[in-house]
């Protein structure tokens, strides 16, 4: 591999990549993606990577700043990979994400929405209620690091604070690192996950799950319990796979979040998937329901239903809703949450939606509307199997614009549907993550 020339060079930034880096061209025409640079800027950059069709670089100095450039709030910005856009004005971040979505529709799906929906936003700081910190003991520094990965993913960022995660966690990262550093098992703890539900008068609603590769001593357990009590965090241990997770303190912590608009409370486990941005989640559910336009007599199919985040609010408004989810544990808890909320018109099924579904009983039932919220891989396999003619409307919530664009292209160009509307939702402010939503109707 040829040696990378780190001599700074000057470039003009003309665009933004899907992951938040500036786009420029070398004098020979080769593309270069520059971390920390914004469209319209002239910067000095230093090369960090070389590939056949493009180079990678980082900003060394901003010679001409864009009007949209702002000072990052976090002192770790540029080193930690948790955020890529803190230097970009918030109202411009969401427009850049909208541009990414529209570009994907055009380039991948060869479709154009008839209407672009207004971006959906909520609080941009202290919003992240679920995440995973990497943990690494660094002997040369004689310290334990707790944080997200650096921009070079081989390393763990040495964080003291984080402004995008909920404040109770973001302000406790240094204390958490000190806690782990004092454990006998500090070299055998690779990660810590955090998740937060609603607080109660006697509990913060926050849980930490400690992954440990060796059995913990009583002294280590005592230290973890003391930390949990001091900060009001429930402590869970994970000695092996997901099924091994169990509470250390208190004995039976209650994790729950509410959707007050629909008079719903969701109970969950510490490693369950929940939407990271609580405020945006409530707005997103209402947005999806408004686009779906469910009627009291409708039967609605909700695919990739998880805990029932969309299913149970829909059940408040329709005759029946069927939720299908691939993870059996989430299906069990979705059923429990339906019962917990006194909902009898929501039925849940476990099924791998990336495989043959011809034997599934729910596939043979009739539905009026379809809502789906797939993972990054999208929903191409299940869409190809569904009898789409039964649906009067489809609402597709997406966490990856490329897979949404691909699936939109399939629906429009191969199945004759119309892409009536699409837009973005800022689930992860200050990151390059693009959450989006699209509504389709039969052609």
C-alpha cells in the first residue's frame, strides 16, 4: 500500500457526503471527502485515506468559512464519531438530510415524490435515551476509557461528557470510567449499554447493562451497586448473550415509557429496541398515522413492529391491527404491553420478514392499510411477497435512505404505486443519520 502524503492541501468544498463529510476535487479530478468541512468552504486538508476512486482527508484549517458554520458545543467533536455535524447550523443539518433522501430517490429508486413533507424535528441536545459505550483499558495511559468510538474506529474516544445523550448519562461518563477503572474485571468489560424510560419519584428510569467476559467478584458487584444507588441507575449484568442479561440492583427494576397522547405505557427490557429520541418518537407516530389516514373499520398490518411502537397507537383508532416482528422476545413483550394497556384488538406474530412467508397465517388475512418500519436493510423481500392490491395506502418509515429509495423504486416502477409524499425526521440531530418517511397510494 502506497504511503499517504499528509502534506496539507487546499480544496474548495462543493457538497456533503451521506456521512457528513465535505466533497471536493483534487486538481486531477479525483474526489476527496473531507471531515469537518462544509459546502461552500475553502479549507486546508490533510489526507487520511486513499482509495481507487476517492481520497479521504480531515480539515486542518478553514480558510473561508460557510455562513452556516457554528462552534461545536462538545469539546470532543472531531475526535469522537458520535456526531459529525455539530459544526453545521441545526436548520441546515436537516435540509442536508433532506437533500440526501431526495438524491437517493433519484439515483437509486429513479422516483420523485409528488410532495416533500416538512421536516420533523424536536430537541437537538440531550435527546439520546439509548446507546452503547465501548470500554477499553489502556495500560500505556494507566486509565480506562468509556465512550463512543473515535473517528478512527480502532480507538475508543476518551470522553468526559456528551451533549447528545440524556444529561444524566452525558454528565456521568467520567464517573463511569472511574468506576470501571476501579474494578478487578476492568480489562474484561468491553461495553456498557444505557437506556432510559420515564422517571418515577423513586427511580430515574435509567438502566446500565454491564457486559463482562469473566465472573465478577463480590467486591466488583458491590462497587456497581454503590454506583447505581449513588446515581439512581438500575444495574444489569450481561455475562454472555442477550438472554443472560439480569438485574444486579434493584432486584426488579421497572423500565417503562409512556405515549400520553394515546394513553399508553410500554414496559421494556434493558437491551430492547426503543426509538432513541423520545420527543421525536411521539411526533413521528402521529405523523405516520396522519399519513396513513386509518379509519375506524380498518384492519392495519404493521411490519417490523418491535414492542408495538406504532401498533398500539393504531389500535386506539382502528378495528384491528396485526403487528409482525422478527425477534420473538419483542413479540412477547408487545403482547404483554397490549394486555398491560387493555388493548384487545392488536394481534402479534413472530416471523423473519427476510425469508419465505408463504406459510404464515397472517399473510392470508385481508388488510386495508400497511405501515412498516424496517431495519437498515429495508423491506424488499417482504414487499415482493405481499399481495399489495389489498392496501389502500402504505406508509414506510425508514432509518436508511438508500434502502427506502430502492424499495420505493420497486413499488413505483414495478408494482405501479405512486409516491405521494416523503420527508425527513431528525431522530439523531448533529449526526449524519437520516430518518425518513414516505407515503404510497395505488396507481
